[in-house]
C-alpha cells in the first residue's frame, strides 16, 4: 500500500519517457495523468480506515492504533508520490535504449512477451463475451452461482474471536476435593509435574498451589487448588503446535482421579486462562440453577469439539449452624449478641488489646485452648447463675449442614456458569449455536430462568456489530468520495457492486485451510476489498496503460 502510489506515478512517467519525452516534461505529464487514480487510491484507503479508527469496544481498542497508523502513512505516501517521486524521476531516469542486451533487459523482454500473450488472450475472451450475450449471461450466472455456493459455506466455516494464536504456553488447572490439606495437594501436584516433565520441548514449569487463575464464579483461592504453567519454545523453534501439546497433556491426565482438570492456553485479552465458552444461567433458586447447569453440561458432553466442560456447581462445604432458642435466652436474660460474642471468643478468640513496637501495631488475641473435634461445640460453657455455667446445647440448637462454597451474583440475580474449551476445528460461534440448539431441543428453561453467553462470545458479538457499522460507514464514504472524484454516481455503483464477490476467494480460502472467520479476517476483508475493488477499478477507468483491468 505504501509503494503502490509511487509505482503508479513511476509507471506513468516511464511510459512518457518511452515516447521520447524529455525527463522533466515526462515527470510532469506522468504525475498529472495519474493524479486522479492515485488520489482515489489514497482517499479510498483513508475513508475506509477512518471508521475503524473510531470503532468502540474492546476490539476497537486494538484496531485504533493500526487504523490511525495506516491513515497517516497513506497520506504521507500520497504526498511523497507527487513530490519526491516525480523529482527523482526527472533527475535519475532516462529513456531506455531498445537495443540494449543486458541480462535485465533480456529478462524484461521475455516477461513482456509472455505477459502480452496473456493480455491478448484476455482481450479475445472479453471480445467473445461482448459479442455473444449468451456467453456474458453464462459468465454472470457462474459468478453468481459461485457466490451462492460460497455463502453456503459460512455455517461450516463459522465465526470466532481469535484463532491460531500460539504463545508457547499452556496452563493446567487442578481442582481437588475441598477436604484436601496443603500437604496432600502438594504431593499430588508433584506427581502431575513429573508426569508432564518429558513433554517435547518443554523449557520451564511453574507450579502454584493455593491461588490459581479463574473467572467470576470459580474458586481461585484455596489449599485444594493448584496450577501448572508450562513454557515451550516459540512457534518457529518447534515442530509441534500448541494445540497438539494440549491434546497430549489431556491424554496424559485422562481419568486422573479425584481432580477436575482444565488444560488451556493463556487468554489472548486480559490475562488468565482462556475460556472460550462461558455461559451464565440466571434465576432465583440456587438448587434449580445448579440442576440446570448440570443438565446443560450433560447436553454439552455430546457436542464434538468441546473439551474441559465444567460448571460452577460444587458440593457445599460442611458447617455447624447454631440457632439460639430465644425463649430460653429471654428467661435467662441473655442477649443474642452476647451469645454470639462468647461463641466467637470460644472459637476464634477475641482481641484484648494492641501491642506497639517500632511504629507497628500487633493485635493481642486471647484464645482458648484448641481441641480437635466438632462434638465439643455443643458442650461450650457460657456464664449463667453464680457457679452454674450454661451449656450451649441448652440455649441453642446445633445442627450440621452444608453451605454453598460460593454464590455468584450478576445484575442482581444469582448465577451458575458453564465453561468449556474448544478444539481447533470447532469455531466459537458454531459451539455457541450448538449448545443453544441442544438446550432448545431438550426443552426451554423454567419461567424466571434464562441463559446468555458472555466472555469471548460477548466480545465477538460486539466486535462483529462494530465492524458491520464501520463497513456501512465506509461504503457510504467511499461512494461519496469516488462520486466526487469521478464526477459520476454510476461508476462508484459499478465499482462497489463487485465488492461482495471478494467473499468467493475469502470463504474458499478459509474452507480449504480449515480456518474460521475471526476478527482479524473480517478487518482484512473490510480493508482490502475496498482497496482492491475500488482502487483497481478507478485505475482501470482512468489509466490507459492499465489495459483490461490489470492492476
């Protein structure tokens, strides 16, 4: 893009030189004749990049520096092509000698002969299509048919946010039962570390216990949690891509007992683990939310390509629930707050004072002698009549229950989550559609309960919406720009109407390569479809030395 404008001006100047025009006059005439084409080229680039530069959202923050940089360099390229390039051409270029026999001249001559043959064949084909309307109609039908077939490939190609990013890092998250102590967790993590130590090309291993990466709704702190960060060489220094390494790690940890294993790449945006599929189920009842999340997990297990499917549903932690017997407390003149403070003193201790040393304060906590076992709680003694202590079980009821380890709220609603990783062949948009279809086939959620996809899916939808808006603004700006430059509304319409045909090559290439339509692909389609279609046609219409659309 940066050298295209100067190349066009240079070509026009060289053509004038070949016609025996003096260098200075050739530079002036060549620059003048190519002015409209080069101006349209640079202006089209600028007006296409401008909507990208003002696009909002998370993806807009990434695109803005790129778009602004390209706008600036395009304008600078336009300035250089009509100032420095003609000046240097007038000083350095001379008419070519048709009798020269240098190696470069022979290569040029051979290339021009073959290229002229191609141009002549192309000319004959255009003349044939122009002469026979049936042939022209057949060409149009073939092109339309190819476009329709390409659009039918869209569901198979699918949409994604980011794909193919290989930083050479893999995160293995291990969640053991909550009953595990630190020593037991560390012992089992060391065994996993040894099991993965001989992976091909592994350079570093970082083991963390007690604090792991997690999204909202997942436990990220606890002695039963552990994480391994595996570092591999850069992609150009190893033969195995990171997706195959992840598959090998999953195979080695398959059926690993008493642990929830999640293997993923680091997140592309924001840090932490990459969790492509993140689904939130909202509603009033925790029990119903957990049931719906587990049912959705069961449905997702049948979808090929989903890996490490997990939910935020966990077995509750045991707790002792102490409920005061208020009539008994009233008869004895004991306040519930007094009971609560005494109970805290028995279990946690009370802060009796503060010790100061070297400008630092230390709390003095009075603790009773620690004893193992929960049976002792009901036998705790509290002040009663003189010389007659009162047992806790006489003034309150003690019951062992289970409580949720974590309650997640969002938008003033309780939420349960489903998370999953994706294999390379399954795009994010396709995975979301399949999960939604499975839920609908199994029956809608009860009234008052709903689900939505967040995280990467939300960012992808936001980016797609922003790019569509940018494309609409770019089409309008390009049409107005070309109409002003060409002094015609018909020619801009003829130029822009061919833009959808770019999807034939885009979708075909993605289908053959096994890739999906991600944000980067959409940005490139938006930029280069305008560049190749609009700029090329302007040059074809206004530059007589570009015959029959070769640009």
